């Protein structure tokens, strides 16, 4: 049976740990010339812009011996030019897998439902699982462990936050989330996270105070205040989030050797200041690089058969 990669919630702790281990092996080149995609074509069906996701998937597919076809927002027009089910049922006749970046999360779910080829979620309005798995790999890489680590997320309770929360709660990583009123993580994600945390022992704190979230944290994570598709809300959001900037004053409350993380693209001077982005605690470009290694592990897992 084909496997998809739609959300971290669909994977067990053991599977996630296996993917982290595989990522490390691929990054350290312990697997010689991995060619799991030899003779295979993977389509990138993207409704939104991308730097990291597109480039790291294209390069990763190439490194695994496969062929990649980029289908941007102007090509397929998911759900507009054609029903999502018809798109999926057509693409599976040509392709061996699809990485989809969509607005509606239902579109990635439907692509998976209507096709017999693996579908990878390359970001939807609800989740960004490739990012979260990369983030957790990056944390483990920096601290050498995932035990007794506290991740503080400051900002919007959005797709990036949702997936990080699910990943951390599955793997027993404590997470403090500070969001302004009205921008909290949605209830079904919190419910899943709490169920995961009961099993893994992760401690979860939801607050409206960035200071409370960051106090003694090992990781400070933030993301844009205005995600793709929310541009018309920009002015209101910039105002509502103004006390949630990650800056020197806030980071002083964290552990001395904290790491700063951001999925990127960042809006310098909004959710984070330049000195934090470019400072000694920032690991943002190692984190970006790790997208490549993690996604190669995900594809190896899905396509190895
Ligand atoms: N972090 C991330 O997904 O970046 P892109 O939107 O540039 O792909
Ligand atoms: N939350 C952001 C993440 C971009 C990688 C967005 O959805 O635009």
C-alpha cells in the first residue's frame, strides 16, 4: 500500500525517530549513492511561492536519482481549472509521486485520497510537516539530544506552529507557545497535541505572554505574522503582533546557549530583529539546509517500497 506524508500526526514516535536517524545518515553520507528515485518522476504542484521547499525538493529528487517537474501556481490551478480529484487521477498516470503546496489543507488530503502514488505535503494553510521534522532534526543536531529540551514558539498559531507542536508532543519535547489573543493554535490541533503529550510526557504551555514562553527555553522559534494568503490582513496583524517580536530583550530570558530558529522567509524588523537573525545563537541557515536532508529521508521512506 502506498504511504503519504501529509501530517506528523499520522506517524508514530518510532517512525518519526526512524526518519530523524535516516536524515542523519543521509546528511553524513553514510548511505552510499542512494538512488531510491531512479527511473521515477516526481511532480511539484505548488499553489504558492517557495524558495526552500522547491529548491530543496528539486535538488533532493535529483540526488536520489529521480526526475522532477515543477508545476507552479499558473500551471495546474488546482481546483480552479480542474477538480482536485481529476488532477490527481491524471497525474498518477505520468508521475510516481507529488509534493503539493496548497492553500486548503483539504486539497492535499484529497490528492492523497484520489491517487495511488505517494503525496507529500509541502505546506498547506494548516500544516507544514516537512518543516517541523527538519526543525526537530536541527534541534537534535545542535543539542545532541531531544531530552529535557524546551521549545518556545512566539507568534502566530499557524501552519508552522501546528506541525512543530504535533512533532514535539509526539517526541516528548516540551513546548511553550505564546500567541496574541485571537491567534491561538486551533482546538483540534491542541487536542491531538495533548493526547500525544500524555503518552510522550511532553509538557505543553499555552500563553499570551512571550516572556513566560521564552523563560529558560533552549529554543526560540518564530515565523511570519502574515502567512501566504493573509496579505489583506497585514495592517491589523502587524498591530496585533507588535508585542511578540523576538529581540535582545526577550531572548535574555532564555537559556544562555539558546538557539534561534525560523522556518524562513523572515520579515526582518517585524517578528525578529536583525541582530537575532544574524547573531551567534541563530541557526536559521543550518535549519534551511536540513530541509534537503530531511526530505531525502522522507522520500526514501515513502519510495523504498
Ligand atoms: N520554509 C519554507 O517552507 O520556505 P519556502 O516557503 O521558501 O519554501
Ligand atoms: N507560515 C508561513 C510559512 C512559510 C514557509 C506561510 O504559510 O506563509
